[in-house]
C-alpha cells in the first residue's frame, strides 16, 4: 500500500486488517451484516439503494451496477446466476487479487446480496488458475460461510438459498469480457459473442446471468451498511465512491491505492506516488491497462473519473496506472501494448485478429528505423478501423495506446520515421554507439568486449565502431572507463 | 408497427429483425457480407456488414455490424456512407493481408468464389497492409474421396465450423489456437479422412473461398443451367440444385431456401450422383434366349412381353401375373404401373417395396387414425418439447432429419430413444431404452402402463376424440410389469421416467422407422405408438404427432398411388363395388379386378406353387433386399416369365426373361412424395442415357402395345389424371407445386395441409387398441440352435442394396458391411474387430467382418445389407408382420462362429 494521504479505503477496507482465513474476523468487522440487512429489505429496495449510491462497474465498463441488477431481476426464469468476474488480466493490475486474497468474504457476501436481488440461487466465481492463493482462500471462505449458514439453504432463516462455486479460467485476457467469460465457464472457446442477447437475458447455460467484477462486489456491503447517501457523497457527479489503482512504473511509491473518484492524476502521481523516480521528468501515464491510453502533462489536473478519462482519450479500465518518464519511447510503449493485444486477441473478428497484428508489424517497422510517413497514416487509419468495427471491447479499445500516443506524441513518431531517430534513445535499431575520438585513450577494452568485432583501432589511438557490424548490444558503452562512447 | 429509415427512405417493419434482415427485405441486397449466411446464426466476425446507425434523425452516428444488431424503432441506417464504405474496404484489405495474392480473382475457366465476388463488389484487389507473417502456406488435405481443404485460402469466417455445428451437428471442424494464429482443424487436428466427418458437405457449401472444397469443385464450375430437383435416396425429400454443363452433372448443392433441407444434404444426396452415367448402366433391352440375355430392340422386347403376358392371361387368368412397383420411381410412374396391372392386365396383384418396409405403418395408422401417413411436418421439430425416436437411426438413414433432431436435442429438448442399438441419437438422448430386439410391444405397453397408472393422461382428448380407452385401461393394468421388464431388458423405472417426460413435455412428437415395422408385430407396434400420442393429447397441432420416417424417396407416394393389393389409387378399397365402379369410370374400362391381390411374399409363394406364372418388377433388387434369398431365388426360378426394369444389372435382373433399361431420376420428370406427405417436383436434369427410357414411358408404351390408350409420359398431363382419381390430390397441378411442393391433402383450390387430424380423424374417433406381447416364432423356433439375435440396419454412406451408391466414390468412404458384436460376446467367441466370422441361421450362412462394440447389448448382433459380397439376406427369415406380411428383418435367430 502506497502512502495513505488522500486515500479512503472502501473496497480494500479489510485487506491487511483481518485474517482472511478466519470468518470470525470478517464478522467482527461488520461482515455479513449487510446481507442480514438486505434480507430484511425487499430486493427492489436493495436494488434501489445500489442505484442511488451511483456505483458503477469497476471492471472497466462503468455500467451502473444497480441498473444491471435490475435488468437481471426483471427477466423471468426458473434459474438465474450471479457471476463474479475474477479474471483480472491487465498487466500490472492486482486489486482484485488483493481483495480475494485479503478479504474473500466480502465478495461472497456481496454475491449473496446480488443473488437475493436478482433472484439467483447460484453464484459462480470465474477466477484465473494463476491465482492459487486467492483460490485457496475463497475455498476456505466458502466452506466457512456454509458452515455458518451464510451460504446454503435458508440463509438467516429466510426463504433465500444461495451457494457459490468456483470456475477456473486459463488466463486468457479476453475472458474478462463477460460473454467470453460465460463461454469459458460453459467449457466452450473463450470468445465473445454478439450482444444482444445480453447476459441479463441469456447468459450462463442460457439463463439470465449477472456478471460483476470483484472490486464492484467489494463496495456492496459497505453501501448497504453506511447508506447510499454516504457513498454518493464521495466522488464526482457521475462517478461515485472510490477507485483502486495499481500504481506502477517510474514513480517512487508503487502499489495499490484507493482514492475518491475525482482525485487528479497529479495528486496520484506526485502526492501519493511521491513523484517520478530519480528526479526525472514526467512524460506520460497509461491508464486503463492495454486498452487504455497515454495521458500527458496537460491531463494531470483533470479529476479522474469514468467520463473524464474517456474524454481525454483513455479509460478507467480496471485501474492500471503506469507512469513513464522522459526515457520512455512512446512508440515502443505502444508496441509493447499491441504485443499484448495481439497475443490476447481471441481471433474471432477480422479487425482485431488481423488489424492488431498489422498495427504491431507497422510499429515494429518504425522502431526498426524502417518506417515512413505513410506508415503513420496507416497506423492512424487502421487504428480507427479496428476501433470502429471490432466485435468486443478488447478489439474496440486495442488501438488506444497507438492512437493516444500518436495524438500526444506525434513528434516522437515523426522523429522515428523522418529522422530515423528515437528521441528517448530506447529503439536500439535507431541508436548508434559512437566513440568520441577526443575522449578515447585507445585502451582497447571496448574492442575486446565487442562480441562481433565491430571496433577497431591501434593501441593508444582513438578507436572506431563499424556501424554496419555493430549490433547495439551496449557492451562497449558499459565498459568504457573514460566516457568516450556516447549514444546518438 | 415500427419505422426505420434506410438511407433516408422510410419503411415500416414488424417483429424483431436484425438491421441486415430489414434492409434486405426493404431495400434489397445493398449490404455486403461475408461471415453471415442466411442458414446460420449471426456471428458478427467479419464486420464487413458494418453500417452507420443513428438513433434519431441527425443524431450521432455509430458504426454497427448489421448482421447481429437488432433493428429498433426510429433508427436511421446508412448503408453506404463514406465512412462505412471506407471501413469495409479496409477490412477487406486486412483480410487480403493474410490471403494468397493469386486467389483474388477467379481461377482460369472457373467461376469466382463468393469471396472473390465480394472483393469485386468492394473494388478491392490489393492490400496496403503488407504482412510480415502470413498463413498462406498451409498444407492441403486432399485424401478424402469428396471433401478437401486448402486452408491457405481460409479467411476465418468460421462458416464451415458453424455449418458443421449448427446444420450437421457433428462438431468435426473446430478452431485451434487463438488470435492471429488461430486456424481451422478437423477433430483434434487430423484430416477429413481420419476425422469422424460424415461428408455431408455443409462446410463446403458454406465456405466462401476455396479453403474447403469438394471433388467436383461444385461451386466454381461454370454451368449451362442449374436444375432444381429432389433427391432419390430417402424419404426426407431433400431439394437439390444440380449444375449441368454440356449435358453432364458438374455438382450438387442444397438450396438455401429449401423448406426441407436448407443448405443441407447428406453424403448421398450431395455427392453420390456419379452412378447416373456409370459404364455399368443398362443401355439396351435384353431378352433371354437360350439361357443368355441378348440385346434386342425396344419393339422386339415390347412385342415379346405383350405376347407372353397375353398368353399367360389367356391360359391361367390375369391373377397368374404379379407386379412389383418401385418406391424409387415417381408418383406418375407408380400410378401407371398399378393402372397397367389393374386396367390392362386385370389383376390387383400389385405391390411395392413398402411391403418390405412401412406397410405396417400405413396399416396401423389407418387403423388408429384413418390415414396412413405422417401426421405432422419435420419443421414441427422447432415447436416440440420432447422427441421420441423408436426403431429408427435417422442420423444414418434419414440424415438431414437426423441432424434436425440432434440439433433440437442439443438445444435442450427432451430426447427419448427406444432402440436395441446405441445409435448416434441414443448417445445424446435423455433416455435410451435399449430393449431386446422384438420386444417393442412389451416396451410400449410399459410406457402406456405408467402413463395410466401415474395419471399422466390428457383426459379431455381421450374423452372427446378416442374410443377404446376404458378397455385398454382394463387390460393394461392387468399386465405383469416385472415380466415386461425381464422381456425387454429395460429398467422399468427408466421407462416410467421417460413416460413422465413424454407426457409432461407440452408438445411431444414421435418418429419411428423400420425398427418398428419390420417385426412380427409391426402393425400392432404402430397402433400402440398411436395410443401413447392419443393418451397424452399429442395429436393435431404443431410439434406433436406420429411421424414415420419413410424409407425410400417415394414410398409414401407409391402407396398413395395405389401400389397395394388391397387399395387402389387414393387408398380406396378394391373389393368395394362402389369403388370398383369409380375406377372403371376413371380408367374408362369395362371390367376391373374385384378381389384383393397378392402381397409380395404371397406372389413368391405363388410362384413356387405355380399359381403365379409371370412377374414384372420395376426397379427393385428383390434378390438382395428381400428376406431369405434362397426362397426368393426359388420363386423367381419358378416363374414362366419375368420382366425387370432396372438401371444396372442386378442379382434380380440376371434372372429376368426380359430386362428393360430404365432412366434414372436425373433423366426424367415427375413428382416424389416425401415422408411428411410433401409432393415435390422432380425435374429432368440431363437427357436419358442413350438406349434408356423413363420407367413411366415404358409403362405407357406397354399399355398402348397391349391395347390401352394411355397418353405419353409427362408429369403435367399425368398429374391432372391423378388429381382426378386421387381425392387428396384434388388441387395438385405441376405449376402450383412450386419449388417447395405441397403437403397432401391438397384441396381443389390448391391449399395444402401441414398437420393432419387437427379437428377430427378421418374415421371420426381415434381407435385405441390393446395387444399383449407375443414372442416372434422366429425366436421360439430357432433360438435353441441359434442363440444370437441379428438385427439389420443401414449405414449412412450406402443406400439399401447399394446398386447406386456402390457405383460412386461412396464406396471408398465405406467399403464393406460389418457385424457389430458386444465385447463380452466377442470374448466368449474369440472374435476380434476385423476378424472374418461365419454367421449362420436356419436359412443359410454368410461370412462377414466383425466389429466389436458396446453399441449392442450382449446377445445382439447388428449388420447392414449394402454389399452383395455379404448378402445378409441369405440369413433372414420368412416370418412377417401378422397383418401386412412385412418381413421381420429386425429379428433373426443366428449363431456366430469365429474364423472364416
């Protein structure tokens, strides 16, 4: 946990404070009281409370949670399901895992409340198999809750029965998309399908299904206990409550933070994050994971909420936040994210399957120093095609890193294709190691470490690097004791 | 009524269509698509069909895929805005970035593929997005006799995978891997040959490129014309679109809009057509002279036949002559054949191959309901909640219907299978009642017992629409259910549960096949099956009824046309004086035979007893398909005169005095009536092979030669005559049959009937009959010496005696008959899969390859009869259905011995 200044813990309220393997400790901190309270209310009243709180989906979509519950409630069916989406897949994001590992009962309690509201008697947690500790703790928690009669038949003696099972995912990013998640749970290919029908009408095994993310669930018990008014008093006009971010990259304090909606990026990065490492200059921050975008200096004072981030060309996503400094090459950053998207595309729709691969290849060409200005046109064009036409959220947002870096750092792209230079000095193919003859004393060390014999020169005479042979490994640069080798 | 604006033009629409559906209906084919196909669920993967959508006039526009986005009231759709045109081109370019450069236009002398046509429509031939990494170097898979793949051309539209899933239901084609490197695989990445592929070709038809194609490259062959006709193989009645060039068949596809078989056929319908110009075809009439069949002219053959028949008639009377018509032939030809026998020869000795298959259905259903035909339509499967399949293996014998049943079962509808064999449907059934062959009566009585005992009845229906219920109830409550359990070998609790599921389903529909009819108690089983539908009120509306899966393409029609010894055209009793008068008038003759004629087995017995002197067999190889081959041989040898009309030399034609070369269904016109009473047009695809004539033309010729003035063979003219004679054909004309046909009864004004008995039965009330179980004499007499029960059936790849399918590449897909034997029995007998074993019955013996499988229970063996090398009917016996004499192919007492 990063510094506590400006933070409010709602979703993470119990993490680190209780023994997650002991239900009594959860109960001691008001655990399962919200469920008890909900069961005294009508489902409609509970849904109304959630609606009034203004809680929106924390998985990234930001869909109003109360409304989602209401949609599932309204569909008549003998069997319904509530699902917890614990397929946390954004690189660097681990808030769901922390909640599951640190406070598993809050998710179980919230799912039971959800089941009561939507009319489902069965809950499923779709969790990636790479989270063994979270799985273990969930199993323990489910066992204890059953033992205490908090799951199972006639909970709190009421005419409400609810139980939860785990379903394991194999770690495909796209399975965080709810239709793909449902297919994966059904044993089918983890591929999104067209909507409608929405899961609220036809989801798991064709039954009405309500899918919410872990962090969303973690907010539910608190809202019911402290009231929707309290919750709605935190945050901005359209984004209420707090959001957990996984702060990473070139900041001094990294880790999970939970801040009220409306906190600015500046507060997050400079106050909570303690500023940029090694006194370097802030360059950009990627929010929203691989589907998000890069924001810059000019966005630092925008209050963070769902709508502002989208308006700025990025998104909330599940709360990944990676800070970059002046040494980061934005073309390489975009390429890094595209590499991830290409790997994680399910391959169903043509724009995502083919388009992202081509985007990646063009970015690769540019970082190899072989790009042209026409490539920049293709990047933007293709990015928009993918965004406009892809089938699911993964595809529709996958070009964001490219489009937003082009928007904010076009000069850097131009430098790569026109001058064949990488201003940040990250693209190896665009760098040259050069020996400053004035500083070189001819010690021959560089020539001896060069693995490809690209360096020649007489002893005690300035040496020269043959650029046609050099593989830019940087060994000479590291070894030179006289600072005679520089990068251009 | 909702409103939609398509490119600023206002239209009204109803229901819940997608944008694509509305646009196509209102404005035509103005949105290009590639992954979408009308016969498949929307998939939304290619995104080519994207359109601009605004929810209100001048509102913000969003790009949406039209194929899966529902149209909503007040939407404004822009199908060719600058943005979407650009997007489509870009997507096409992306697709081309991983597609062979030399395949963007049609191959030389071939038609363009659907994808090539799309590229032309979009004006995209090249891509700006050059790929560093492509998948255009995939290995071809060409070993399968029909279906091939060149996945270098695959554009990942997944139509093939979806066709395999949604149409055929085999799940052979799959997607392997993820993202850019995903690809289509067969089973667990094998080949078409090594996979469980059933060669239906739905994937071939669905593929928009050359990635999956067939031996004939059917879809890109240039053609002179496409002829719409109806398949000749089974009673499903699949529509076919046949491509013809220079008088030759180039390939076959299924029409996307066929009511019977949208975009689907089986391996036989789509691919097994090469028999039609096979060198073995008979091309000249033959007369047996000095023991050898020698070629003669048609005139000589006709004269010879007329002379011989007239002489026999003179000497022994017309009843010394018998005719067997063919359910493979058209209605018109069957009508002519029976008319020839009755009006020209003067005998009711006319029967057809229904005798060896569904005669008990016609008889039993007439007894129960008054009409011997399917009560409902196959499309009713979409409206049913429970499907009962008894004694039928439709995924092999009626593959297109079999797939439809499987699809519904996979959608969660209850499926009950009553069959001694673990069929493909039994594998996925909710209840498989795997009874011992020959015990249908006991099992259906158990079923009825639980319906009554547990009060799972529709009392209203029973009271208002049936008679005989109380008597039945009294009898059934007396039966010993534990004894039935022992006889059938089926757990009574399982039967109870199945009966409950059937009764509580809402709409329950039954299908039955030859496993019901080809038994000692076949007709009775049909009546009991009718009972359970009546008890539960499952008659007379959509999604219910009793539905025989008719075996041959026109077995329904042959009986309708009067190919039965006891009823003339239109099921009118021949011994009724009123009816006799009716026929005399219609046929314009003075005398008509008055007593019922002989059934096929009676004709054979007559031939052996010398009371039958001559027979005329149209298109049936009785030597291979009728039971007890040695008995049939003796009968045919006992005749003075045998005429056979055939496509190919067969075991039967070899014994004929005169062989007449007939034309195949590709070479003539007429109508077939499928198993759901649907009369469909058979159109002439190619000219008859030189030297052959349509069977109908042969009948017309001989009728005239023997002094009866019959107009020339033309479907149009004959249908008018039939409509005049057969009451339920009253409104049928060649023109109004259209492309999807009409289901009889067709009233004078041309209206057809999808569902029978909706208000009342033809005979007033439905008749409920009770029959107790009776063991077949076949087992009583023979089981001590022959302890196994052999039951025969069909495989997908071949049709009955295989005369046609063995003359197509189907012979390379399935090469031989084999014998299924339970592993426990195999162990006891020392038999392994692949061993040649000796199979013996009281009639004879044969040798066959064994296949060890738990698909049959201990004590039960199963084989097919497609290959003359095995000739399984050497073993089958003389026992037939008590009422109709239909042979008991399904229960044969045999023994099996290891070692050939």
